C-alpha cells in the first residue's frame, strides 16, 4: 500500500493587548493588559522557537494594534518566513 501523508495547517492570532482592550465592561484591566503584553513579547518568541525546531511554517494573523505594539516580534515572524495576514486593528 502507498505512503499516506497527513497535512496540517497552523494559524496563530497575535491578539496580545488588542484582544483585551475594552474587554468585559468596557474598561481596561491591568491584569488583562499584563497578560496581553506577555503574549506579545514572550508567547510570540516561544512559538517562533517551537516552529523553527520542527521546521514548521504557519500563518500569523496580526491586528494593527499588535503590529504597532510589538514591531520587533512581528519582524521576527516575517524574517522567519511565515505567512502574515491582517487581523483588523484591535
């Protein structure tokens, strides 16, 4: 019997701080902002290392707010050869 392959697509949303702005009752929460900053700085870098380790290319969907807030991390995504898609502004 012939070889079979499984194809998988990976998509990452860098909502980071943009995902928490005005959440819940409309106010900005310090803990939500902190969680978003961690995602943008630490989470993005960790995912890039993981994908590089296993030679995985992914589609990264980045809101404009995250692009403005985390330009270095977004440049790392671009430089690693991943596909980048717009994910709104915030």
